C-alpha cells in the first residue's frame, strides 16, 4: 500500500560493503543536537519581571563540526549527550543557576557563552577521539521565541 517492505538481506560488512567504503568523503560536516533543561534564576540591575526569582524551560542547540572518521562518523550523538549530561547539564537542570554558575548576571547572553566554553573544553579534552572537532555555535532558547547565540567566529576573535 505505501511501498513498505522488509529487506531481503541485511547488508554485511566485508561481504556486501568493504570497510574502506564506509568513509564516503573527506569534507568538514556539522552535526547538531538539542537538549532542554529547567532552571530558576533572577537578574540583577534589571527593572522588569526578570528581577524576581522565576524559571524557564530552556532549550540548547549545539552545532559541532569536524571531519568523519574511517566509519563515516564525525561525532557520535550519544557522545554529545554524554558530554551534556556529565559536564554541563549538572550545573543547570533543576538548579538555581545564580548559585551554580560562575559569578555572572544569569542572562541568556552570559549563559550561552558559558555553555559554549564548557563544550569547547570538553571537545578539546577528547582531541584524540575527535580530531579537528569544534563548536560552531550554541543557541540558548530562554523562551520558545527568544534565544541568544554564541558562534565560533565571534568567540575566537573577541
């Protein structure tokens, strides 16, 4: 009805495809992964609603680039999740981020730079595994329609 079918034979490595065929190209590619977290904060030197303690469901979008390995993978999405869970999210999710982040006004503009720096540091620690991998951008949504962004070209120049 919809053209759905079960494959006749599952492709096997070194039988139907050679190991040296897994890497299709030698180009830089970008992979992206999104996460959400809930956190409370308030802003200093600000006249408006955000001077009061309140919370958000934030969304973080990472853009990481690099070259594929012999398998055709640049970075495993599960590894990005592991970095997020063990090295970044622990400071953010269900936290009062005014006390868990370094001293700063907890604006989206400040938080996104902190997240960028943490991911960059984590990738550098794994350079043997992800050669030439770099953070291209981090986008932090504070609401569904409002975000701040840190980009590599801005972070490395300024």
